[in-house]
C-alpha cells in the first residue's frame, strides 16, 4: 500500500525550506474548491482546469459493505481501534529478529494475494475480493493492515482501470477487459508484510497487457538496483528509465516506504529519479518498491472519499509491489511464499497464456 499524499507532503514542506520540492506534483492545477473530484459514472464528462475537456471514465462507485470483524484473539496493530498510527520511529534498519518475523508476515501476505488473485473474473465484485482476502488473512492468524488505518474502511485495496491506488472495494462487478490491482498487507507477529499485483479480468486488450507487463518489469528493475552502497535514487532511476523507454508515465505523488513494525515507516522510496533522494542503502533496511505506471499522463486527482486516486485523462494504471530487505550482497524479497512463488509470477502466467 503506497505512502499517503500527506506523508509525502510533509517531506516536501521540509525540503522546500531547504530550497526545493522533492516531488514535482503531477496533480491538476484546479482551484481549491474543485480539488476533490466526484465519482463520475461511465460516459459522463468531467470538465475543469487541469483536466481534459472530455474524460471517459470506466469506474464508478458502488456500495461499500460494513467493516469486517477481526476475531479478538488476533493481535492488532496500534491504530486498529483509533484509526491513527502513532508517530513514526524512523528506524530504517531492522534487527535479524524483526527481519525473520517479516519473512513470515511476507509469506502470509503473498499467499493471501495469490488466493485473492485466483478469484478475479468477470462478474466478481471487488467487495467479494475483500471478503476472500479478509477471511484468508484472519484464518492465518493475521490482522489485515489496511483495516481502519487512518479510517480506511476495508481490508485490502482494489484499484480498477484508471484508479491508480487506494481503491475501496465495493459492489461494482469486474467487467471483461478490466485490469484490477489488489493490494494486500498483513500484520503478524508484530510486523507488516505488504505486496500487490495487477490482474487481468477476462480478455484484456493488447495495450493494457503491455502496461501490466512493463509495470511488473519496472518493479523488478527497481529491485535489481537495491544493494549496499547504492542510493534510493538508483531505484527511482531504474524504474523511470524502464517506463520512459516504453512510453509510459510514472506517478510521483505515491511512493514506496519503510516498513517493519510500522505500516509506513519514515524511509521514502521514490519511483523516479531525484538526486536529492540520496539515502544510502545499507544491510537490514526494509522497505517496499511499488511503482504505479500509466498508459497516458500520470496527472491525478482524488475522489471525494479522500482515498481513491485516478488519472485525470482516464488512462489505465498498473502497479506491482514487494517488501524487501537489503542484504550484505544485494536484496531479499520477503513477500514470497515458502516455495518462492508470488502473485507477480501468477500474473506473468496470465500474460503468457
């Protein structure tokens, strides 16, 4: 689950005091009164400064079901009741014990995501995907990390077509030709494991399949740049170079993040090159890489729910994510099952079929 805009905004405010923004915003330049977009139905237009004059959206809001319950025996993260996480400890390097617990949590997250991915099909609602993911998580003794994180109402995120991230599962049925990102995070043994993948729904057009394939490849290009002595900007450079070689856009407002006992730690992983993102990578650092890549412009706006981010031009977006740890000689992906499988490979099989 990518870092929220508020987190990035705080970093930008700090950097601005030292002479510049970390993230040149790709949000529209509409007036404040129009800064939050409504959820347009398919076929309707959205008109406003910073948006194309006619936008054909494919996703509309459905009905959100009540919050799902977690058995009282399951250990909860600190924000589970209040909805507000405590201040970050900003501890990017983890102990061997924490990393070992993250391997377990990551494996469970990988299992849950693959299980939810196997349910993706035309006619299935995103609320059904949330129900499957929630049940699979609690059956494994874990808490679904998104649930009530900053008052988020569901147990995972489902982002369809032009939705970039943080889509809230609801009664909308998936349609043949859609693409849907499913983002799963679990809290187990006091730590989080965070992973996501974009799945094909039925018969998907060639350009959307290309988008999904190259987004997956961009994530792995970023992961390949992780090793001691490199910097955070090396990750962003690798991802941006791959996307731009393939004539694709990179979303800048949402980023990867540190993760351990905190869902979103202080470490921020940009998916594009910025020389100021010069944090040195050292063994024991744990974080996510989760690029959001668009077929068209990466400029975005939020729905009035305060969560759902969509492209201004209604172009499709795909995303993949792994949690990882920097090792003495490279990187270890933590969000894989005991046999090394993951949803990104599940999707590759879809693409190659």
